C-alpha cells in the first residue's frame, strides 16, 4: 500500500518541481530583460554622447539634452522593432489561421466528394442526379478535384449508356430514331452527367476524355465543349450539337446520322469512317478535319468552312454544298453525284464539279434563325433516301 501511494506523490513532486523551474526561468528572463533595458536607456546614451563629444567641454544642461535626444532615438528604434515584431506575429497568426481554414475546407470538400460519389450508386434516379450535381459544383469550386470528377462523369456515361444498348431500360439498337425519346427524358441522370462534362471540359488540363462506344442518341449537347474528346464508335444519331466545340475530337466510326451540328466547331477533328448521313452542318467550322471514307450522303453543309478538310473517298452524294468553301479541300476520289452547289460554292483549282456529277442550283439565301426551329434532338428525322 505505501508503495502504491508513493507513485502519485512522486508525480506531484515532479510536476511541482517543473512548475518552479519554469517560474524561475521566466523570472530570470524578465530580470535579464529589465537589465538590458536599463543598460540601453540609462548607461548607453551617456556613453554615446561622451564618445561623440570626444572630451570636449559642454555644460551639464547641453549634455543632458544630448543624452535625452539619444534616449528618444533609441526609444523610437525599440518602438519600431516592437511594431515590426507585432506585424510579423500577426502575419504568422494569419498564415496559421489560413492554413487551418484551408485544411478545414479541404476536409469539407473531401466529405462532400465522398458523399456525392456514394449517391451515384443509388437505385433512385433523383439521388443519382443530386450526386452528379454535387460533383459538378465541387469541380467548379475545386480545381484540384476537377480532373477526377471529369473522369468519374465520363466513366458514369460509359457504364450507364453502353453501345450497343444493354438492359431492358435502353431502347434497342434497331429502334427507329423517331421512336426514341430525347436522352434527358429516357435517362435524365446521364444527360446531367453529359452536360456537366461538356461545361467542365472547357477548362480541363488532361488531354483526352473517353466517351467511346456510348449510346448518346438524341442527346442534348448544344453549346457544350468537347475538345479532344474520344467519341469513337459512339452512337450520336439525331443528337443536338448546335454550336458545340468538337475541336480535335476523335469521331472515328461514330454514328451522327440526322445530328444537328449547325455552327459547331469540328476543326482538326478525326471523322474517319463516320456516318453523317442527313447530318446538319450549316455554317460549321470543318477546317483541317479528316472525313476520309465518311458517309455524308444527304448531309447539309451549306456555307460550311472546309478549308484544308480531307474528303478522300468520302461519299457526298446528294449533299447540299451551296455556299460551302471547298477551295483547299482534298476531294480525291470523293463521290459527288447529285450534290447541290451554287454560285457561292468554292471549289479547288482545276476541279471540274460538273464532271463529278454536281448539280448547280440557286443559292438558298440567309439561313433561318435557330430560335425558329425545334431543337436538334427533338425534331423528327425525315426518312433517308440513301439506305445502302
């Protein structure tokens, strides 16, 4: 029993001894500080004055005034040092506060991120949509998380909208396009993910985003940004891509039948072996795009800018080329039988469009305002005259 009671007693004595040592140390430091201040303000001014006088004879009143002037100067110096030290201490405290706030914010963002990702696995549509909107908001506020969120949204689209379609909820691949509801109606969560992706891709850092082999029939992509996005072998039939940015996008073997690409940007895009039958490419930027062996039958390319575009072995039969600038395009082995042209169509030098089967007709005049037309993903697609 005495041994058991001895342990707490020793602990209390150690704590008491430590407290005494700390108090002694503080007292010594305070005493040393006062001694230094005494030397600085009592002894040092007289030494400085005597040194400056160099043994010269002055009255006691003048010497006292000189000593007081030195003390005043020293006081101002000390005051300035105190102000500087206070400013430094305040700055350090501010930095510590900012670091703490940043850590708190990062922890909050991480918590929101985790909860939003968990929501994507819900079997309830509204919960999944809420999670996608939460990720979108986080990506706009946190540049560090933007790339990860873009990858998550792209993966969400690839897994929920595979092509060919999988699952009873998705329309079969052979369902006529006019019998398929817009993407925002049949898969509202996927449309939210696609819209968020098309907004966030405007300021992304990574080179490529993978949306290949996805079912984007009648998707609403109007005005969205998809530069350097991979849409290879995706089905985007009757999708609305009005004024969309597809600069350097990969569209190899993509299905864009009846898609509305009016005023879109496809500069340097790879559209090799794609299906753009009856697609609307009015006033579209096609500069340096590659349409090698692409099916453009019945496509509307009126007033499109096709400077440097490659149409090698492309099928442009019955396409509307009125006002299209093809002056530097590559039309080697392109099929143009029944294509329409006007006096404003510009052809490569020495290219005989009449011999290629092009039909000259009147220019259609100004294009109608898109505000007076139904959105691309809701309008009815007319039957194709070219089915083989």
